């Protein structure tokens, strides 16, 4: 594959990502937190500071608008789980925990998405600001819970893939499993960045720690989230 072919291939993957709601959200998140990093590190005052601050604020609202009614997705998950929910006693404890926590994850996702919708509708002026004040801590706590649930699932997926890799003899399948292991490691790294960001919000440490912790961890999470979509869609 020539250099131009590789470039064209990456452009097509990027186009595919932009066709997804999650993809547009991730790209805008990268732009949002790039602006915030610039504000934190370089643009302390002046015209560029004001413009970058407005850009970051508008991108945040745009992202929330893109994700409106995202709670319909976990509702479908609950329907799928309810249709065939059983725990095989032969499974390991870790596997059973992942299975048992699936309904909790879906319910938590619905509450998280609904609170995000309330925040979004409030910020665009269709609801009183008190709704935003009430919904924000709920959203933060639900996200915090989802991080732990996602870490548990990612660690399980990583262990299963590593065990399969040890037993697999086919080079092609080994490559596929190795790619899955790499993907899970990227997921865990992103979740660690999310944890740092969310921990500060949940425990209201924004005034006690340097804002760079949230700004940099937010940008890293945005970049890793976009990279995950690239890996999934390449």
C-alpha cells in the first residue's frame, strides 16, 4: 500500500466515524478539550482567551445536543437482556459478575442519559436553570458508576482474550486476538482518564486541585475515545 493509499484509507475511516453520532461527539470532544488545554496552558487573557472560552462552551452544548435521546439505546439493552437472561453456574465468578451487572449498567445508563438531556435542555434555555443544578450531580454519579462497571467488563474481556491467545495456534487468529487485547488496553487507559475527570466532579474538588488535571485528562480521554472508534471502524 502506497503512502497515498494509506492516507486515503485513513480519510475514509474518518468519514465513516463522522457518520456516527458517537463519532461526531468524540471529534467535537477533542476540539472542546483542545480549546480548554490552550486556555489553561497559554491563553490566560485577551481576545483569543475569550474566543476559545466561547468555543469550548458552545462545543459542550453541541455535544449534548448530539446525544439527546441516547437513553433509547440502553432501553433496547434492557429489552435484549430481559429476553434471555440466565447465569450459567459453570462460568467463572468474574464472568458471572459481568453478566449480573448488565441490567444495572443499562439502568444506570438510562438515568445518566436522561439527566444529561435535562442539563442540555436547561442550558439551551428551555428549562429553568435549577433543573441543571439538580441534574448535574446525578449525571456525575451515574457516570462514575458506569466507569467502574466498564472497567470490570474491560478487565474480564482482557483476561479472556489473553487466555485465548495462549491456546491459539493459527497466526491469523492470533493477530485478531492480539488486536482485541490491544483494544481492551486502550479502553482501560481511557477509563482511567475518565476516572480522574469524574472523581474531581463527584467529590467537588474543582476548587481544590489544579484545573489542569481535568483539562488534560479530558483531552486524553477524548483522543483515546476517538482512537477506539478508529480501531473499531478501520
